[in-house]
């Protein structure tokens, strides 16, 4: 039982980390491309 929930927790955690990293990466990439929007204010 513990092993199953452990794997589930790890899977959810890694998915969350991947999502956050992807969002930050997209923000950096598109933020550099699009200078029209003053996001750093």
C-alpha cells in the first residue's frame, strides 16, 4: 500500500515540477521575444 502511494506521490510531484519548469521556460523564451509587453515593471 505504501509503495503504491509513494509512486503516486512521486509521479504527481515530478509532473508538478515539470509543469512549473515548462512555464518558467516559456515565460523566459517568449518574454525575450516579445518586448512590447512591459512584464518587468
